[in-house]
C-alpha cells in the first residue's frame, strides 16, 4: 500500500470516529431533553393536583397535598377531618370530652356539635343540620358542606373532576367569559401543559392571589369544574365583580384612650352628669363581677345610677366597655373556665348585659388564676369572641407583664389573647406592689419598655392590639432597719400634699420619674413619683412602638393637668 493510500485510510478512520462522536452527543442531548421534558411534565402534573384523590381548592389554592386525611363524601355530604378543619378554617376547633362534642367557631358563630347527632347548638340556639359528625379510625369527620352558614363559605363538588371547592363569602368573587376557545395552562407560558379546555361562552372564576404572581398578558383562573390554571388575558371578556370583599368597619376611630372608673360592687356608679373628661374616648365602669361559687353567674351593680352613667357617657361621645372582674376568686374562676357549659352560661350573661344596656364592648379583668387554667381561659375568650362579633361589641382583655409568678403572670397565653381579642391591655403597673419584698417604683420606664418588647417579641402580639395601662398612683414606702413597715398607695393628685415641705425631688433618667427619700421619726420614706412628667414619658412609648393607645387606672386619682397631656399625645379631644 502506497504512502498516499495509507494517509487516505487514516483520514477516513478519523472522520468516521468523529462522526460517531457527534452522533453520540446528539443522541445524549436528545435523551437529556426528553428526560427534562418528562420531568417537567411530571412536575406539572403532580404539583398541581392529585388525580387519585379528591382535590380540595380553598379560596383558589389547591391544598390537597396538605390534607391530614382524605376527604370523605357520603350522601352528597362532604366531610373534612377535624385536623383539616383546624388547618384551613378554625385553628381552635376542639373535642369537649365531658359532653362528647366538637366545639368550633368562625367570625360570628360558635357551634357545639354532639358526636353522631344532627341537632347542634349555634350561638346558644338549637339548629338542625343534614348530617352529623362521624368517627372513622379514631378520626372525627365534620360534615363541612352542612356547615356553610357557620363557616360563611360556599362549598361545591364536581364529580367529573373530583374536586371540592370552598369560597369564603367575605372575599371578593370575580368572573369573566371566554371570548374564544382557550387552553388553560398549568403555568403562565405557552409551553406549559394544558390542564383544561374552555369553549367560547363558558365562564372563568378569576383566581388571582398574591402568592401566585401572574406575568402581564396572563390571568390565573378557575374553571367551572374547579381546575386551576392560566389563560391569555386577551381570550377573556370583561371581568365582572360578583361579590366584593367585606371590609370590617373600624370599631373605634384613632387611638384608644380608656379610663377605668372603678368602684366596688357594694357602691353605686359615680354621678358624672355635667362633666366631660378631655382626651378620653372610652370609659370602663366596674359594672360586673363573677359571683363566688356562682357556676358562671354574674352579679351587677348597674342600677339607676349605672343607667345614668351610660347615658352621660353616650352624650359625651364615649364608648362604654364595662369591666367584668373575677374578684380574684381563683377557685370559682377555675371551675367556670374548665367547664364548657359554665363558660357558655357566663358568655350568655355577658351577652345579655351588652344587649340590654347597649354597651359598646366589654373589658375582661380576670386576675389571680391557676397557671394550669391558662388554656381554659383562652378557650373562654375564643368562645366569647364570635358571640360579641355577632352583636358588634368590642372585646378587651387585661393582662399583666410576662415576668411574674404562676397565678399573677403565667396564667395568660398572651399570644392567643392578642390574636383573639380586639385589644390586649398591658397593666403596666405594680412593678413593685403590695406584696413586694423590696421597695421600688410602681412603673419604671425601663421596665415598661422592656415588657412592651416582650409582648411584641416573645409573646408575638401585634402592636395595634396593645393598649398600654398607665397608673394614676404610686406608693409611699416606709422602712426601718431594712424592714418595710408600710407601702401606702398615693394618688397622683395627692403626691405633693403627701410629701413634707422642702423635700427635694431628683429625676431618675433610667426610670424617667422623680424620686424622693427622707427620714422622719427614725423611719426612711421613699417614693418613686408618678406625675405629668413620668406619664408623658410612658405616653411617648405608644407612638414609638405604634401601640393602640392607653388605659388609665383609675379615674379621680389623676391631677388636673393630666388630661390636656393625654389629649395632645393620643390625638383624642
């Protein structure tokens, strides 16, 4: 073989080898592309729905993958498990073991549903529903489609697609008509798979949500059969609003400026006719008390004087949120809180009073409770909340700082209270109180601010729910040989009359209040003064932390210069 022929043969082998390599690369790329397409299609298919299960669409979001148990359908009734109700509709639903019933609530409904019975109780009135709660494999299934009125929803089931849709009736609901035959895509791109075909003239439900961003030119929709997807906007007609979202009306305009008007259950309401309190928009007279061993009964001391007080308040434009106190009856409170029937009795009594006297709200002041009753107290508020919503009344709840003892501080779940109540009132006083082992301030600025941050941080309470309680009193501490002889309450109005002439006041910039100390008859007297200066500093915290307002304990303890300050700081005339 010649040299030329050898060279030609070698070149042919190289070319043939190169060709095989290129072919191999092309085949490999084709395989990878096929795998990618298959994976994409698989991803599209399984992420959007579970064809082997009944799908659940809640407010245009497919939540099927988050179901704790399969949806159960029998005799055209759609059942959801208790766990799924808790997940999507009522996080506080629970089983009442004593009465063998499920307790569930919504914005303005509280329902008690005995297991296996069609007779239920809604807002303490009897109601019959088409199906009862059933138990399967230790799971309670709630006849959800029979409870549309309770949860304020519309429930539909499409057998063809095996999809259950739930729409909250307080949300907006918009529809449009297809102007052309259209393909509904899983993703807002022409290359995405088609999940449904819609003919010209059929309707779409507009399914836009903030958590599903939609690029320009596309609209997220739900078909009449419940399938979610995207269509080109230019293939739709004009969007029509079928139902607008309900806007909850503000229950009070601006910041809250509440003053407690306290008097014991043995005294009648004060006569305030002819007077006006500048800077206040809410008054909280002490009208109601939990009856000792009363099984949820409430005692009142309204009488004719109380009626006159309410009339005076309304004439001056004040809302009336009377206080209901448990009088620190720890065992009575425990008995009531632990029993659904007794809680219901207490709630019904409160509702009756609110309706009878046309009250604007209620102030729950339950103190001195067992730590183990924390959850039961929360349940009481959870059950009271929808009943007050039904009549448009405000719920405010007093709590202490989250840094005290079991029956004083640890008895409150502030996170739950803050989420349930319209307002949670932080009683930011008695930092050093009647039982304190050491003398000290009633409400030091640093302590108040520290606990505001605890409410906002560890307790997870929203700032616009927090009303800051401010004291109109302090204490005069008397010590001898290191022992506390007395700790007498002194009102803000009486501070200067209580102190001897010539006593020097010294400003404490950490506590942001004046302090005095002097000696008389062998005893040392100490006072951390609450006055206009110290109260102004606490009021500054409200704007600094964007809180809901202030509450003052108590009326007639203040000095005359306080209300102009309050009016200026809170913007309340």
